[in-house]
C-alpha cells in the first residue's frame, strides 16, 4: 500500500445481473467492509437485498429524472461518491452487471479519485453481455462480436462487419440526442433499421434479449425480422443481438503469404 495516499478510498464493484446469483465473494466483502455504499442497481428489490449487507446504502436512483440530461445525473453521482472519499471514508460503489460496461459514472469516479491522490479501483461483475452468451448459446470467438451503443450507429459513421455478431446496447432510447429521455418511439427505431439495412437484409433475424434481474423471472428472448424491429416493444433493459448475415470470406492473399512463410521456415530448420 502506498502510504503517501490520502485516507479515503473507492472501489466500484459489480453485483451481476441477477439478484443473489452473480455476486462474488470479493465484491461482497468490499460491500460489507466499506464505510459507505452507493447503489446504482437495476431494481428496488436489489437495493433492499444490499441493505441487508450494509447499514448505510445510499441509492443513486433518485438522481435520474426524465427530462434531465443523463450527463448531469452522472456528474452528480460522481460528486456524491467523491464527497465521501474526500471525507476520508472507505467508499464502495455498487453497480448492476459489470461496473465498467456501458457505465460512465464508475469509470469517472475512479479516475477523479486517483487524480486527487486516493486509492481507487474496479472489481468486475457479470454483465448483460456474459448472460447473453450463456442464454443465447453464442461464443464470441466463433465469428467475432461487435458491441455498440445503438445511438452511436446513428450519430457517427461506423463500419459494421456483418460476418460477425453485432450487439446493440440501449436500443430502447436509440437516437435520443438530448440524453434526457428514457425511451424513444418507433420512428427512432426506424432510423436505426435504415442504418442497419445498409449491411443486413430486412428479413434478417434479430434477437431482443433481456436477462432476469430477479431469480423468479425468465430471460426475455424475442426473435423478429430486422424490418419489424420498430413495431416491437424494446425497453431500457433490452439488448439487441444481430447474428452474422454472411459467411466469413477467405483472405487468399494472406493465406498464400502465410503458406510461403511456412515453406521458408521449414527450409531453414
Ligand atoms: C447503462 S447500460 C449498463 C450495462 C451493465 N453495466 C452491464 O454490465 O450489463 C444499460 C444497457 O445494458 C443492457 N441491459 C441492462 N439490463 C439488461 C438486462 N436485464 N438484460 C439484457 N440487457 C440489459 C441494455 O442494453 C441497457 O440498455
């Protein structure tokens, strides 16, 4: 331990997606041993469960408000967390899933704490990504797997590889330039479909996926044609998975080059 560091500290831990099933022993011990716990979790029931592990659990949920920019919300969360670190407390930020996956406030809190001389780090958790590999039977190593925040495909010119899986996050609020809405309607999803139609046929099957946050729930797995996506209910907790639309293309030039290398190396041994 670096003893030039200031007394406060921060750890951001992930509690996974499903209450009770995904919390690891290390994250649990950080929760139990901290002075203050901040909770950015998916469900009020999950917050109640956390309160059984620590007597001072402060919800980050009240910072969210429809019509208020999420960037302002996230900055307020960072400030609330840092105030306690600066007061010399051992602070634990608890976030659902993995605290570093599509999550701005934990990364920022750690960066600010470190820049001010405090010990700060992240402990990984089981994210929605991990759950979808299990529930949908996908191995990202088979064809490769791209992950995008859905609005990025609309705001920026991105290159999609339709021979790999494509996972789209935050489709429920796709196209929201204000960062202040909790959902956007079919017209916004139609813009997403129009962008995706540059690389995929409209009858290509896409999967809307939601992993359970409570152990009594089942995963939501809905398969629809890409062209029908705007008419399907997609909420804030849904992730959209698009399987490959084309087979992998052999790169004959590189294979020939590698074969030549193999011949050269076998000549020299
Ligand atoms: C702000 S990100 C948080 C992700 C989270 N940190 C994780 O590790 O999975 C929110 C997005 O995660 C995905 N997500 C959240 N809850 C989910 C669930 N229960 N099932 C599937 N995807 C989920 C959705 O794409 C949602 O728009």
